[in-house]
C-alpha cells in the first residue's frame, strides 16, 4: 500500500481520474501520477492509503 503524503493536483482525462501526489513507500517519498476511481478522486486526502 502507498500512503498519500501531499496531493499536488487532481485531474480528469478521457473519463479517467488521476491524482498527482507525493507518496511515502518504504520510508521514501516519490511524486507519482496515480489513476484512481471517481470516488477516490473526489474524497482523497493526505494520509489515505492507495
């Protein structure tokens, strides 16, 4: 599981939903574009697991 540390951007493209977020995985931070469901797109917040 990946934990959202900070959400930088949310966008929709071609009916798919994406978050650009800083992710903490195994103690390291990376910035990723993550495809998520519409519900997760609308409700995602810092500290959520993806």
